[in-house]
């Protein structure tokens, strides 16, 4: 009897270990566009290795100064995803956490670092070839924090044919007032000059910035694209600023549906760990069409 019980115990331990989710931070991709080895972390849900299911995928972007490991390390994304899926708050999904490298997520103004091209022409095809993920737009979502929040909105607005959902956490937005102030404080320069190019002598922003400016892109967004993506913004009440608020209000004004969540918190990992289950739930509801873009008018009266 003892031998049978011991055997059963071993089998249960092995089965539990075999069915656990997988979190890896050592994934690499040789990029021809960036001419370097790129890195990403990935979360594969419980059951991935024992099934033939093709999973929906969430691309999760880090903030400025962080890298591809930080969502797993500082954000505890693996453990949080396990709990969120096990509780039924979210459907199982693959989560991809790429390295933003220079963190702006757009292509660089001088053509020396075309990260946006890399993301869409190399990273997404690589993920869809390497892992069992759904390749339809309906099963692809994007999220990110701070600078990654900017990146997620940038991609969803410029490429609405690629995503069904976008969830921005503590979105790093840069409105006209802040940019003009930066120009005055930096003796004719500004903090994004190295990536987007210099302002002119009159303080006008370079065209490359305008081509990647959320406010400008929203105002120029074609009517037939405005309801393609489900957008949501979540910010902490201790960090909420003019730029974040103006993006939300502008989306309402131009007819791009967006929901906003303001919760207790600040611009830190304590808050973003709380946001991740919400982002997963949002994406999951969009994947399964439980959440759809509202049909009524969204402009303020």
C-alpha cells in the first residue's frame, strides 16, 4: 500500500509540474532590420505543452529605462497571469514581452533604428511561426505601461488592422504644453531630439514627431478606422496629468471610443501589477467578443 501511495504521489507531482505555465526571459531573434540580436520574454499558459490549442496573444510593452525582463521580474507577470486565468477573470493567452531597446517604439528619424518596422515585419511573424498563437487580428491585443503605454496606443492607432484591443497603463503622453516647455528649458532642444529629430529655430516640432504624435494621429484618423480597436486607459490618481486626460477627451471628441479607469495608485510597479489582470480581462473579453466597440455617439456635447 505504501508503495502504491508513493507512486501516486510521484505521479501527481509530475503531472502538476508538467501542466504548469511557462515563463521565459531568454528568447532571442536575429533582426535584419535592426541589425542586432533582439530579446523578448514570453508567457505560455498552463496547458500549452499538453494541448494543440492555438492561443490568442497579448503583446505587453515595458516602460522607458526598463527591458524585456522587467514585466516578469518587477511586474511578476507570470504569477499574476496564472492567478488571473485560474480565477476565470481572463481566458488563457500567450503574453509576449519584447525589448523596446531605445524605448520609443517608433522608427528613428534618421532611419538608423526602425523599431516599428521590426515589430510588425519581424517580431510578430516570428511569434506566429514559433508559437501556437492565433494569427487573426481578432485574437491579437496590445498593452503597455508608461512609455510602453504610448507605444501600445501608437501601434493600435497606426495599425488598427492588427489589433482588436489596446489597454494603456499610465500612458506616457507628451502634449503641446510639455513639449514647448521642454524647448524653452533646454536652450532650443528637447528631450526626444535624439530619436525624433531637432526642432527648428522657431520651436516647431519635427515632422517625424508629428507622424508619431498620438494627438495628431487621432485628429487625422480615417473615419473607417475609428471603431476598429477597443481602447482603454488606466491611470493612478496620484499620477494623472494633463496629457493623459487630454488624450482621452480628444478620443471622445473625434469619435474614437475609449474607456478610462482611474484607481488608487501612482506611477510605479505596485500600481502596474494591479493593472495587469485588468488588461488581461479586457483583452480576453475582446478576443471572445464579449466586449465590443459601443455603437452610439461618443463625442462630448
